[in-house]
């Protein structure tokens, strides 16, 4: 009965005009995530979406947007990145950046 239970992890990180006092780097925007795992947190069975839209100052990238869609076997279906208004072809990095396979099970206690 309980073997089919799922764990959902959702949230939004909001950067409201954050400025680092040492570097003077600035960030404004948000990152949102909606992920689903089996109750054993098997990273190869995770799925979901992570998206980002932020403004940066102090570095080479001033505007960053991305969307990651992960299918039910923990592999990216979509990996779209735009930096400074230019689309970045991330297909060649798809395997290297498959962060779901590197996630460790949550340890409580």
C-alpha cells in the first residue's frame, strides 16, 4: 500500500536586490523548483522542473534564464539556457550536468 508513495519538493528562492558587500555583485530574481521522488528518494526515479530568471551585475552574465525538465528516470528532457539574451546550446553538457543522479537520499535523524 505504501510502496507507491511519492515525495514532493517544491519551492522558490527569491533574490530581492541582494548585493555582496565584498565583491559588489548583485542579484535580483528567482529560482523555482518542483521535484518528485519515490519515497526512498531514488535519484534515478526523480522528475520535475527547475526554472530561473535572474538579473546579475558585476560579472560577464547580466541576465540569466533557464528551464530544466527532468523526466521520470532522472534524465533531462529539456535544458534551455539563455544568457545575456543569447541561447546557449547545452546539449553537449546534458550528461555532465544531470544533477539528479548525484543527489543523495535525504537523511533524517
